[in-house]
């Protein structure tokens, strides 16, 4: 068994990202079609999953300039509410991603963890103008964000469909 001394900060970050992404993958995989785009929720299941993946992908990059959105990204689909800048327009997000598309994007994000985390300069600035802290803190922030939205989806699955998710340990 590994001891804490055997793991670097980057190892810990990668393991926690992978665990969070695995829990999100399971939520997506077990989501009934009736819940995927259910109109009674202001933020649809698929949209929350996409939002969580988009920002996980984004914040694994060195900075804004290095980010290349997923090839299937649709403009403004990363936002869950109105645009965060004035005039704070309400967005119309009409066409959902399919479950398979979200699962494909999850796999891309999983590969990004293995590709990016080992070389992150954790002492550097975040690399994002709207994030006022270090790259290390950004990674913790990003993992919390991923788990926050995965928790939303887990709660929706349990409440609306009686489906529970397993806790995934660090992987």
C-alpha cells in the first residue's frame, strides 16, 4: 500500500480528479432517458454534466491561451445561467448533447488529467484572468467544482429515479 510520502501533490490531484470524473461518468451512464433533458429542472442533467466537464478541461490547461475547446463544443453551452458579464443575457440552450457525447468528453478529460497534471507549475498564477489564486489552488477549486456538480446529479438521480451512486475512492 502506498503511503502519503509515496505520493506527490500532483499524484494526489490526479487521483482525486480521476475519482471525481469516474463518479460523474457513473451518474451519466445510469441516468434514465426521462431525466436526461427533463424540462422541470432549470438546468438539465446533461447540461450540468457538460458544464462540469468543460471547466475541468479548461482548468487543466496552463492558461486561457492554451485552451482548445472540445471539438463538439457549442458556444455558451458551458454556462448554466445567464452570461456572467453585462448585460447578463439569458441563454437559450436548445439542443442537448447525447449521453454518448458526454461520456466521450469525459474520456477526453480523463486523458487530459494524465497529460497535464504531471507538468503543471503549481506555484504559478492560475493562468485565468478571473481566477485570483495559484495554479495549485485552482486545481483544488476545480476538483471541488467537479464534485459539487456530480453531487447535484447524484442527488437528482436518487430523488427523481431512486438510483444511488457508489463512492469512488482515489484512483
